[in-house]
């Protein structure tokens, strides 16, 4: 699958996940080995520590970090943040030379679950849900 097609499909899935309940987003039923999370690492069990996005919220700023080494052969491709209403807040694409850190400004008054993604070029698509 071409990388662009994969990323577009991943973002569409993130928007859909943002519309389901918090519990479903945190542990996507029926998506085992398709979408990965801390609670459902699927066949990538043991990889959570370097693939699940770390999310820090301070005021109206959200910072996303993936504690993953960045080499030419193995790196984090992107982060995305989807708002509770399914709108894409933002997406950051990385090269192997970048640090996998991104920041976004939250709209005023946003409340509810944010879906945050981290995509690895070898270990697929990881999500974390954070409730504001």
C-alpha cells in the first residue's frame, strides 16, 4: 500500500473513531491487529512503550511525543489529533531526521475525548484517547 493511501485511510479512521464512545476509542472492538493501543497492542505486544503517543495538555496547547528512536530504516511517520466532533485538529509528518514531537492549539471551549495517533513505518498505527 502506498504511504499516502495508508495515511489518508488512517486519518479517515481516526475521524470515525472520534465519534464513538470513549471506551470504544480506547479499545477499538474488532480492530485488533489493525489499530493498536496501550490496551490492545495486538501482534505488536511489547512495542507500546515506544509507539503509543504521549500527550501533554497545558492550557490551550497539546503536545504529542512518541518516545521512539528515529533512524532511516525505522521511524515515526506522523502524529494526528482529532477533536471530539471528528474534526482533524492537525497532523504533523516526520522524516527519519526529525524528533517525533508535535504541538497543536486547542479551540476555545473544546471538551471531551481527543483521539491522538502515532504512525510508525514498521509497526503501524497507534492511538491514545485523552479526555479534556
